[in-house]
């Protein structure tokens, strides 16, 4: 499981012109799920993201987590994170989990994050979405499960 995390001052996701998830300060997570991923990967990655120290402390150092900062989390499914562009010009998505496997793991990731007390917003799994955000910093990181 892999995620691209961006520290944001605001972010939102919409489908067909309707805003479905919107946050102020916090983290935007594009979440990709691989064929070999399981519930333990979702739990590990959610915990890692919630505790990742990417928010400034009083001295301006990145030393506070999403939980410490009181921010929100916007999670958007993104199977293209497992696109392989190493050969040819068309990405291969062979490593990405099929929708029937990925959906429950995506939902489990979201549930684990919500149990932490963080406000979690989402897009719609497998929908064509429009995502907009204001990257704060900019801070953008890639995080993966074991």
C-alpha cells in the first residue's frame, strides 16, 4: 500500500460538480492499493500517516503530527500510484489491486483513521474525481507499508 501525502491548507474532492469531501488545514492522502496488500498494511499505513511529524512546532520545525496539530485528513483512492512506466509509453497497472480487493482495504484504512478521532473526508471509490488543494510548504511525501 502506498500513499502520496501532502500537507495542505485546504483540499477538496468533487464528483460531477458536487463537492464530496473538503478539509481545511491537514493532510491530503492519495491512496494506492497493491495486489499483495491486506488489512495489516492499511492499519500500518494509517497509523504512520496519522503520526507523521510534518507540521511545525513553536520553533517552526516539522515536529508535530496530524493528531498533534488537530488537522483533518482527505483520503482519495488512487490506483494509478501502482502504474509502472518503466517500459513503453503506456503505464501498466498489473501491480494494482482489482477493485473488489481494493475497496474493502480502502474502507478499512478510512475506518482506522476515523477511529483516531481525526476528521476524515473521502472521495468516491472508483469514480472519476476532481481534486484540488493548496499544498502548504510545499510538503509532499511518499509513504508505503512494509
